[in-house]
């Protein structure tokens, strides 16, 4: 009896004991940003752990079923560009991904998960604990202690740097980091489009459904859901012009083709009298969240029944070969909004609309790029103040590094949708390629901080940006260049220095910023860009509007640093620029970028969180 009792006690003890493991970086959440952060951190040399409560990687792109990418078609930055290239390889061509009219890149969620899983498996130094629930995080003597649970077993992980990549910012909230929730008050945030009074209203969330075409004659109609009323979805087939919001037309097939995926599947993520659902889950308990999410599921099931029963698409049924769930629905909902924590800087509308005229040059600290317009979903909450988002025209933009670092924490990094961003700008920064970019930058920042054993506030912004460039990421949102260009990094660095500025254009649903590499540079343009780098240029007025020649470039550059014509000619040759450097040649923006980068290297000049030169 004694031996049996001891055996049972030992078995019980083994089941509850904590197994401690050490890492350089711990990431809680294997969603879009968490997966990207893990890949970037490990590739930059850090021993990295992702703690994911589900079985999939990719979050909103995969486990939530939002497998139609919004934006960044011409900004294939970093891990987003790598992921898209693997999709193209899987499906055979870019054209094979352009199946629905909402996006240039649509794919089956399970394929996205498989690609992320493959990328992780091929990355040395990256470990993922699936089906693992984090319980607590505590910062003790310069290390994070993370307690988690997996299949009844208590786990303990330690690391100097922690990334909160949860969907709703639950980790940072548990640590008492200050945050905002809902719409910001106009005067508080400094955005003319914000409501006069703030509130706690977040964007609608969606329980996406993936439908599959089972062929004409099939009847895959689901049982009639409780509380079904066809009037709820009566305007679902009405389409308005996406720019003017006028002249609606009735076309139910077009409504479905919005999210048409490869292999006869459809993403049902429809905002107009569709399956958007309003609930503010953020500050609810886990049990309360589950109850509310069941209501969101029922909204989606009512919409599916409407599509099948009222619209006659009986042959479209819930895909049973996508998600490892009993009901065939995604594992998680699509959260469009989260807590927004207060960071070293606030990323607000002026820094998106007019980055070069904003209160501070945050663009110099950019670490992720986006081009999708500001897009909010508030149609299911009649109490939401009306904001004319169509009028908030923005160019493509970059996200400042300081938005990822809380003011009150020295070793915690924010990712996913929880960065320090205004409610309005979150309508653009929440989209998939941007969140992947935010995660990419979070991973790089974490790996550098862990290696250097420094607080996040001490890390060189320029070092983070350079590491991102080395991983084929954009730090400036210039659409007319590509990482495959041999001079991509030089033009990105000079753009981030502010010497040569881009030209932002609000354009439909794919906004633009042009660098114009082949455009000639004027003397005045060069001097204006160089002024912040030299006190001697403050009162200088000897630059004309004439196009910059090789000779004048050397003369003007000598006002900043001692550079000879031979230095310029050598830099030209070493960079592999075409033809040869001459004193008479009129220089374009590509050539000036390369020469500046190789001679005075202004990117070496450190900047603070606001983008001001140190």
C-alpha cells in the first residue's frame, strides 16, 4: 500500500512540477506578428521561443481565415514578401492568387499555415510550444519568468526579452502597462477626424467562414440557426462604389467573389449586412469572451444560411478540409482592434498623412510599411459616432519603432495590433502585411537587445533598421524600388535620413509614395536635405535650382565633409553604377543616394525616438 501511495504521489508531483527552460527571446502568441517575430529573432541569432495556445501559426491570416491580403502588393517587405513568394510557388503564379476582387493575394488558410510551419521548421534556433497557455509573466532581476500550462503540465520559461504578440494585448495588460481602448477624443489625440468625445467602441470583429463549392446539384444548407431573420442580411448584395460610396448595384455573385479563394473556396468576411459582429471583448474574462464569441459564430451561421437558403447558393457549404475544428469554422475570430498601449511615441494621423510636415520626423525611425487606406468596420454598432473614413486620404506610410516600445517597460515589446497607435490609424496598421512587418521588427529589436544586454530604450534605431534591410525589409514606403535592386538599401537609407524625400499620393485602396530614382536632383534639393546634418549650411544660400552636376555635387558636399572628385568617382565605380562619373553629368536620385551613402554615410547619424538627429 505504501509503495502504491508513493507511486501515485510521484506521478502527481511529476505532472505539476515546472520545467524551466532558458531563451534569449520569448514571444507569447503565434499569430501574424508572433510568427514573424520568431522568424526574425532566430534568424538574427537569438534562441527564441513562441508560445502558441493553438495548433496553427499565422493568426488572422490562417487560424482566423482572413486569407485575402489587404495591401502591400507592391511593397513585398521582408517576411511578408517571403510568405507571398512561397504562396506563388505553391499555386504556380501570382495570377493564380488573384481569384477574388478584394485582393491580389488570396489563398486557402491551411496552405498559409503549412507555409508558416515550414518556414519555422527551417529556422535554426526557433522553437514553438503549441497548445500551450501562458498564465503569467513577471520581470525578476533582469529576466522574464513566464509560467505556462500544456496538457495539465506546468511550464516555466526564462528570457531577458519578452514580446506580447497576443491578439488583444493581454500580456502587457497583465503587467499594468497603460493603454487606450476605443475611439480617441479629438483634442486628446490631435486628430481632426476623431469624435469630439472619446468612447470604448472598438471595430466590429468577424467570425470568418470558409465555404467550398461542392458542385451544382449539391445541397449543403446548414440547419436553420436560432433567431434567424432574413431582414438582417437584406442589403448584403448591394454594392457601392468603393470611392464615392454611391450608385449601389445588386449582385450577389459579386458579393461572394469578393473573397473567392483558389480551388473553389470562398472567404466570407463581408461587412455590408454580412457577418461582422459588434462586441468589445477586450476587458472581459476568458469565460465571458467565449460566450460572446459564440454569438459572433451564430451571426456568421445565420449569414451562411441566408446565402444558401435565401440566395440559392445551396451548393456552397462550410469547407470541412480547412480547419481542425468540429464545426468547420476557424479556430479564432478576426479581431480588428485591440488595446493600444502607450509607447515611446504615438503613431497618429499627422505622421501618416503628411510625414514630412508632421510635428516630428518619425518617418526616420520607420520599421514597417503599409499602403492600404484607413479602413474601419462600425456598421454593426449603431452607437458608433459617424466618421467619414473615405475622406481621410493618406499615402503609403511607415510605422515608427517607438510605437513598439512601452514607455514603462525596458524589456517588453509590443506587437500585433497593440502598438502605440491612434484608433483611427489602427484602421490601416491592423492589416496583415503591416502586422507581419511589425512582428518582423519586434523580432529584430528583441534579438539585438538580448545580444547586447541593453534596455530597449538604449538600442540604436539605425542598427534595428539596418538589420531589417539586411533581411529584405523596407523601412521607407517607396513603391518604385525592390529589395532585389542592388541599390535598394542605399536609397532606403538616404530616404530614412530625410535628405531625399518621397512624394506621397493617396490612391484608391493602394496608396503610394514615390522615390523617383531616375529623376534628376537640383542643387537646392540637395542642400535642403543636408541642412540638418551641418551647422555650416544653416545660412548657406549658394545653391540654385539647376540640376546637380558631378562637379557641383563635389563642391556642395565639401561644405559638409572633405570629399574629392576622385572619392566620388571611386564610390561610383565600387557601387557598379552605369557609365562613369563625370563632372558634367547631371545626377539622378539613385546616383546621389548611392554616392551620399558611400561617402558621408548620413544614415550613421543616430536618431532619437522622435526621429530627431542626435
